[in-house]
C-alpha cells in the first residue's frame, strides 16, 4: 500500500473485495454496533449505501436491481444506488451513501463521511 493509500484508508473500515460483489448485485456487510451496509457493483463501479430500506426493515441487497436502481423487496419503493435518492413511493427518505475507497481489490469506507 502506498503512503497515499494509507492516508486515504486511515480510520477507514475494510468492507470486502471487489470480486466479492457480483456485477449487477449487492452484498450485505454486517459491522458491529451499526445497521448493515450494502456494497453494489453496477457496470463495474462500486457504490456503498445503507442496506436497510428507509421505509421498512428490508434488506436492499435482496431487492431487484435494474438500470442503477434498487427496488425494496417489501413494498417496491426504489432508490437510485449512486445517489441514495428515494425515487418511488412509498419510499420518501433518501438512503445514506458513502464514498468507497478502492485500494487494489479491497473496498474501504469512512463511516463518518456520508455522501448524502
């Protein structure tokens, strides 16, 4: 790891390897003492969001993904994966998103730096 990468990942949490996430799918990441995260791979890009739907207690990793949108498996509300924006009812509260840090094949994130 270069000095620059070590600065970027200082205090960051390693979530998984890029290869752990299937293209067009999400991978639920359970961390101690916090709600789960979702790592999505869409057209080769990695995105990190909260995994729990803001409308109910559903895992978004279990939802259908199409065109960069994940549909909640409970009530079919949907979110833009890149921005976390709630884009269809009954969901109205946006998802928190996190900027992934890629170091080699590893995905890291700073949980204190919410993108949205």
